[in-house]
C-alpha cells in the first residue's frame, strides 16, 4: 500500500499523541481527532489536520487508527449514525485501544458486514515506547490485511501477527498480567532493599542483565525509589485491563490467583488512596500503606 494513503487517528491522549507524531514522521497524510480538541490541536504544528468531529476525521480516510480508552468507546463511535455514514467499503480500521477480545470480534464482524476490514492491535511499551516508536504491537485479524498496513504499524513500533480477530486483545491481557504482577514484585523488592539499608539504585544496577532484570525493574523501580508517579500508564487503565483479564479467564475456566491479588490491590490504590490518575508503578504506595509507612 502506498505511503500516500490517508490515515485518521482518533484519540490523542498520553499514547495517541506520540503515536500520531510518528505517523507524521513516516510521511503519511494524517487527520486527528480527540474528544477534547485541545489535546489534538498541537499536532497541527507538526503537519496534522485537526477534525472537529469524529465523522469529519474519518471522512475520506483509507486507514482509521483508534487509540481510545476501551472497547466501549470504539463501540460508541460505531453506534453513531453520522460516524457510520463516513465508513466506506475498503477502509481498514486498526483498533489499538485495550479492549475485551469479545469487543474486538464483535467490531470486526460489524465492520465486515459493511465492507470494511478490521485489526485489533493493542500495544505495550508505555509513553516512552510510544515516543520512541518502539511499541510492541499485538495484531489480531487477517494477516494479509496486517501486511497491507504494516508501514503504518511499523511507524509506531514492532507489529507481530498473533492470530485471528480478538487474539491481539487476548495477548494484550496476557501482557498486562505480566506487567501488573511484575510491578508488584518490583515494589516488594524495592521496599525490602530500602528498609534493609541497601541502595535501590545500586540494586537495579547490580541486577541489570540478570534473570531478574526487566524494563519494569529499571523504569518503574526508578519511579518507586524516586517517588515519581507522573502517569505513563494510568492505574485506572491497569485495573480495567486486569478486570478484563479475569473476566476472560473465567470464560475459559482458568484461575489466575496472582492476577486476582494484584487486581484487588490496584482497586484499593484507586478507591481508597485516590490513585486512579497516578502511574501504575504507584502500586508501591499501596505496599507502603499496608506496611504502615504512609
């Protein structure tokens, strides 16, 4: 597919804005929209066209990229008649939001009946990965369709086809399970080191390259020891993803005890400690509170 085809990106929040910048750097004509237009307007200085409504954003687009809060948000777009009127056969919709696998499958079926093609392609890597165009992109749907839009996906990160429709979202739930449980482990290790008199910064340096090393240890461990919880990945979205994970697990008759435990801790952080808008590494604060340190 030619680099001259038109892209519409809907949702220019913490992740969507840097993703849009990377699409622009790859020289795709780009129209952007966000429910709060002031979040999308700065992208016009970098070459994007700002649309005041979602229907105007997708009008005439070849590829639609959505980076919204969840599957309900993308479903709300599809339920809007003015929006549906702008959808034309041959368009490809890449939903990069984190949603339930069932929502991805339902959206794919609905779009297919309208002559459009659909990929569920959630991402991992946080705001740093979005800015650096190094996102892990888990793509569900037809592999031939993915290959057609690979240039767009590759502008944002590393796309990997993981299976039929819904598989991208399923793999994102698996990813979020690993992220949440690892954040919990890093929080405990950081607190243990601090309380025992070791330097957490030196701990991370010592573990670098070993079996315990990870991006979460290096990035979120630093956040924890520095007390910096400015959001890269919001705690409220981590909880949403864990709820979706456990719902999917129940449908498969699978028990995930560690995921359930960490999920309940995120709920406490959000409901009892007003941590919804904090970075998900703020689970460290929940750990400190349960140890009487807050």
